[in-house]
C-alpha cells in the first residue's frame, strides 16, 4: 500500500507539562513526517483534526498520546494503520519530573544536560515512526470452501446439550457416540445431582428426556457405534473420517515417531528422508496426514464432549482403606451401579448395607483428595449418602472428608442433606479400614469429634475421581503433524484445556472446543451449561473463519503468518514449536500452513532461524527497526552516557501491568525501553542480537508465569522464550558478552507493583557489568 | 489424646432432641462461632460446639452425661451469631430437657410430663385426688359457714392441702435424690474422659464447699448479666427466681405457724393473715414479682420467633404464671367478697401448686437442681466457670 503518514502528538493528561512538545515534534519532522499537536486528541476538536487528516488522504497515523490499551475505538480508523505511541503511561506518568527534572532556562541549550524523560519520549516516538514504515494493512485469509457443520464428539449429556444448543441457532450438527446407545455416564445413575433452583434435592436423571428432545431437531444427525478415525484439515474446512469402534482403516490417524525412533543406533538425528521412511513404516497401512479422505465428511468446528471414566484404583492402591482386600470397599462409581440396580446390598454376602462410610480423601499424612476428585465427588458422596437413607429407615451414612466442596447454590444441597438425622459429616483423616467379622471397621483421626473415632460399617465407598477421556486416548484423532491429540494436557492435570483459569472451552487446538467432564470434572447441571458455552465457541469459530479473522485470543485479528518459502531450510522448528499444531510439514519438511488453525501468537516467527515468517503488522523487520530506532547514547554524546536496556514485553500481561503501574504513579527506571510483543514465544533472538550489537547494555524478556498455574495466552510462549534465552547466553559468551545481560522475567498481570523493583534489580546487574563494550561501533 | 471412640449414633435421640426444640442441630457446620461468642463458656473444652456435633451425630451419652449443657444459661448470644441458624442455645436447652427425662424416674411419668397429649390426664390426677379424698374425708366443704368472713380453709381444709402437698414434695425429693446420684457420677466420669478435670473423685466436703461458693453467683444471676442478647430475660428470671424464694419462705412460715398453733390453747391460727403483717407483705410482693416475671417471659417468647419455644418451655412459664395469677386472684376475689369465685380460683391454685411440686423433677424447672449441681461440680472440678 502506498502510505501517507501523519504524526499527532497530544498535550493532554500531563504530557504537555512534562515534555518539550516542540522539540519532540522536531524529532518527527526531521525525519520528514508532518506533525500536528493538540491539547487533547481524544476531544471533539482533536478527533475532528484526525478525521480531516484521514479525509485528506493520511492512512498511516502515529498518535503519540495514551496507551494503546485505552480509547481503542476512539482512535480506530478503518483502512488506516494506526500506531499508538504510549507517552502518557510509559513516559510521563511513570517518570515524574520531581525525580527526573526538566532542564531549567539556563540548561535548555546545555548540550551536556541529560533530560532522561525527553530522551525517552523521543525514543518511543522514533520507534513508532520506524514501525509504521515497516508494517502494512493486513488482508484476510479466506478458505476456498467453508463448512458450517458442527461435529459433536460424545453422545452423553454434554454432547446432546451442545448439539441441541447449536441446532437451535440453525447450525447443522452431527453427534458421534462410540457406544450403541446415547446417554453416556449420565444414563447409569439412580439419581442425579440437582439441576435447578433451589438445588436442594437430587432428582431423576434428565438424560432420557434430553435424548428424546433430539427428535425435535431435524438438523441434528446422530451416529452411534461410531468413532472419529481422523479429523484432517483446518477449522472451517475439516475433513472427518468416521469408523466403527475397533475397526482398522487406512484413514486411521498416523502417529508421529516417538523420540527414540528419530535417531539411529549411535543416537544421531536421522536425515529427513530416513525419518520419513521410518514414519511410513511406523504407520504402515495408514494414509499420511496430508492425504485427505475423498469420502470424508466436511465439518467447520468440533465440540469435544467425550466425557470421562471413573477412576479405577490399581491393585494395591489404597490397601490401607481395604480396597481390593474386601469386596465391600468400593469406588463411588461401583456404589452407584449397586444403587442403580436396587436396594444397597453388600457385594460380599448380599446383606443389607445399613451403615456406609464415604471416604473423600485417602489420607496417609496429607489432605489430598483422590486423583481427579473435585467438588463433584463431594456432591456425589452427599447424593449417595441419601441412597442409604432412602433404602433404610435406620440407615446411617458417614462422610469423612478433607474438603467438602459444594460451590455456588449446591450449598443448598449440602444443607438439605446435612439435615437428614442419619447422615453424619466430619472433616477427618481415615487411617485404616479393616475387616471385622462380616463387616468393616473404619478408624479416623483428626475429626470434629475431638478424639479418634471408630465406625462399624457394612460398606466403605471411596470418592475416586473422574478421568477425562483424553487421558487414555487422543479421541479427536487430528491428522496434524504434531500428533493426533492435545500435546500439553499434562500441565492442566490431564484435562483438555489451554489456560489454568481463563478461556473456558478453548483447547490447544483451534476449532476444537471442549465441554463437560473432559474439560474439568463437573456435575450434570454444569455440563449442560458448559455445553452451551462450547457450542457458542464453535459458532464463534465458524463466524470468524468465514471472515478470515482470528478466533481467539486475538479475536478479530486479520493478520496471519506469511512464509517466504524460497529461503526455508526445512528445519521444522516452526512445525514443532507451534503451541497449536497449526503447521504440518511434507515429506521434505517444508511447512504447510493452515491459517485457520493459527492463533497469531507468532511463536513460529520467534522460532524461525531464517526469519522468513512474518505478519503484516508484526514482523522481524518491524521490531528490528524499532530496536534500531532507539538512540544509544555513547561517550561521544555525554561524558557519562546513561545505560540503555531493551525490554521485550508480552502485550497480554506484562504490558497492561506496566500501564497499571503507571496509573498508580509507580516510577520505574528511565533507561529502559519497551517493545510489546504478541507473546514471548514470538521473540526472535535476532532482536536481542540487534540490540546488543547496537550497543544496548542489556535485554530482558518479560512474560507470563509458567509452572503449575500456567498463565500464557498461548500455552507455552513464555516457557519457550526462557529456553531460547538460555541458549542465547552461550552464544553471547563466545562474543565476550556476559550472559547476564539477557534475562527472562515472569510477571502476572496483578503484580504491577513488583515491576519497578524487578527493573531496578536488573539495572543493578547491568551497572555491575558496566557498559556494553560494543557501544559506539 | 483420648482413646478411639466407637461411634454408634442414636437416631432416636436426634429425633427426640428435635422434638423438644433442637431440630436445627443438624445445620451446624462446626465453625465454632458459638463457643467463641459465648460469654460464659470455659477456655478448656468449651461448649456448645462439641455438644453440637455430638448431638447431630446422635452421641447421646456424650451430651446427656455431661455437666456442660447445664452451665449454659440460654442467653442466646450463640444463636444470634450462628451463621447457619443452627440455634446452639436452643439445642442445649433441648439437651437439658432430654437429660431431665433421662435422670428422672419413673420414666413413663417423665415422658408423660413432656408430652402435650398427656396433659389432660396429668391435670385430672390432682383434681381427682382432691375431689375423691376431700369427699371421703369431708375435708372439702362446698357450703362452708362464712359468718366469720371468707376463709379458704373453710372450703378446702389445710389438712387436705398438706395431705397432698407433703407426699408430693417427698416424692419430688426422692426422685431428685435418685437422679442426682447418677447425674453426679456421670458428669464426673465424663469430665475425666474428656480431660475437663484433674480431680479423680468427687469428694463430698470439697463439693459442698464448691456449692457454697457458687450460691452467690446463682442468687445474683451473675451468669445472666454476662450475656449481651436477651437482657430482659435477666430481669424476668431474676424476678421469677426471687418470687419463688419469697413464696417458699412465706409458705414455710405459714406452715410452721399453722401446725405450731395447734399447740396453742386458742387453737390453730388459720389464714387469711392481716395485710399489715410483714409476712403478708412478702407474700404479696413475691406474688406480684412472679406474675410480672413470668408475664415478661411469655411476652419475650411470643415476640421472639427465631428462638425455639417447645412444649416444655410453654408448660413451665404458663404453669408459673397460672400459679401467680390464681394465688393473687384467690386473694383479690376474697377481698372483694366473691366467695364462690374465690374458692374456685383457690382450687385451681392448689392444682397448680401440686402440679409444680409433684412434677418438678420432670419439668424444665428441674434445672433449679441440675444446674445448681452442675455449676457446683464445675467449680469443684476447676472448670474456671465462675469468674
């Protein structure tokens, strides 16, 4: 596009008082940009100026005012590139003149006076100008053919609910269920937990009514005794092959080679051709992922509602609770089956079980619950305690828990159950379950009763959890190069998820939306609500893909990675590192892009050693140019030139955290310059090299926390960046630069108050190392 | 740590506690707010939290055989602050009601007194006794000679009165004696089991000394005044308590004077006594205190829908109120010269008195005995109950 530039510097919100606007304007006009200033560009007069400019042909606007995170719609001009230079938060509010004084009248023309704040404003403006020169307006990626059909995997309560919700909005839906009948786990219970206000009583299962409701929807197709052999392609254009369970067909999904098969006997990495040969051998009888099934059905998006299975303790597990030793010690799923079949009888001798102890936590010195347990296992214990009371007027049910979780209005259910005179609840640790004649003896410590207790029981029930279906099997069977399943479920306790707290329904694969027990252990009521959420996400996917915009989390982003294939060396790093499996490669290793699978994080761009992956508005060159636009003062400029440090910061968490710090007027070091990045995963090491070779004294990356509570919007970006930083450290040593000059920080969005201190400590390290020896070259 | 306790919940006990006002016990989730806010609960093994779980688990012996429920004065601080509306104050009251039934014999009588359906029979007993014995002995005269002024003894002989009241009192004392013997043994064993005392045995001398030490507390109602809720109950209970003390003194004096005067040559000194006699002053003062005190109690119970009032509660306050009203009524109608009305009211008064005495060990009023003993025991055991 041919660009006509305009630079607009705002005086408002304290910018005019702190900065020399004339001098700043000169910075831009010296580079040939037309500059306009205004007391407040967000005001009526200011907006009028901007509109006139756009009407006059300006299509690349650099607005130096407030943070791009505020007034987004005010400064949005369709068809124009708008670059926001954050003078207000990152310069003025965070660097008060009381600490960094402005030059006095006498100092104004003094060349040796260092005006830190003005220099910073000047740098940020120049970075904005550099960027705007390098970026383009994006054009949308459009699929050749778009399918609007939604596939629902799993015909349990969640899948059926999701199908009905999607069908109500007019979409074509297909449900696949591996069993011969619909219903799943929800059809196996005597009663189910309450589904509606006042949430006081367990009710008859709703599943049968829900199955009947399907008849009202001609746009829902049901395939029972069917599983997904493979899902190939990308959102909006999936090609799905179905098969009977257990069947072996050529369109069964191939699996990637396990790591041990990728090397030869001496442990050396195999060549591409050899790898491909092995891959074919490993997957003999199966078509490669890039071969599409000509008879496959087309779908646009998938709701994954494959549910869960009851956790089955292994042999010897929970021996102290008598599991395995006595047939009268059962799991809650086994107990439910007994209850569904009739009155509760002891499995050992068929006698009435009138005293039942429900154990919620295995004990043995810690307060952990059983694996995959949750509030559902608490609620189920309450429900099943009710069965004992229903069946026997003199029945007694004891629930011994470390955690009794009854979230939301299910607290009403807890209260109702608690009122039953024959149900006894206590926090406590069960230490031993042992045989006592024909019955059992349960010993528990640390109870609310103030002393160790002993209960005679006919049966003992262990509150084992709900294992997501994806734990045992990929289920979705994606024909993706990274493999058929989700790659990083381990960081989400095996559930199909993509963030430890945010982005419900989003999995690690775009276009696949998880709901129900596969996503988190949940009740029937929660699953039905969850189904609606996933159905809406599937619809959002279709209605984004059709317009060529990103679905999530950069919803509405028109950009997508553009590969300059002529220079590709087939290193496969992009294919391997993409957190969403968006890239497939052919037998030679050349990546095949699937833009609608992409979430536009730029991890591929960060990974590419050849730097051939770029976005229209975010590229290796645009960021490099910004780095190079930063003025690095040397001894030519000042006797004691200030240090310069580059901060590449995640725009999802770290950038807003900085804005909040500024809003709270928390000052930070004036020698740091920030460049926002889409994700730390998108950071290409060339930017770090650019900064250091330009003489900058240090570089740090600031991104999301990883570990147990992984907060990255793109699943793995921050972690990848840390690995890359470690690797670059070795390269720096060879250049006689200290590895400490490059650092990686983790910050959560609410830790804004800690950022100034983090920066100060890093600056302390850099000061200790001294200035970059390459300065001035 | 104490040894492992075998849990055998008594479902009937939970139900019974519910019937007598403790039906919210199961709502407790053991936050212990009650024990924290209770102004009189001791630091070591405080109540009522532990009583709440033990009751909701149906551990009958653990609560009925403990002195702690009796230390509670039911001021309601705990119930007001309970986040789950489990009403610990009412639960402890219900536990005490169950304990009264547990420790009194015969058991069937205890259950009858606490059963509203049996009330007509209980009332019929004194009516029947009075009428039958009165008719047979001729001590009941429906047409007395009133030439010397209206006097109740001419209608209902004092012999006939004491022929019924004295055995009833002896019966009550005997029931209490048997109950207390078990009660003291049980609460001591419980205190030993739960680590609430370092005394190995209940030594009589020390126990009596402890009793003497707590008497002033009881007389001054110190425990009541520590409560923040239900201040008006302090006044009501104080009035009622002292009215009973006053009436007991008056009755004792009249009893002694009457039977002593049989030795006099002029013959027995029958009532009514002169309004100028200081004993009469005390009688009238106590009567008024009884009516006022019980009236406040009734009003408070009616106006407090969040506090449970079970049959046992209404039974006692109305009985005490009736006692005061019929007593005062008999006097006022006598002074008004309405002989027949006065005799009828006096007859009712006597029924009320007999009722109170004979059924005392089975009614809520038995707390007079059990609480006093429990407080004395706590003092003896070193529960740091009295400040």
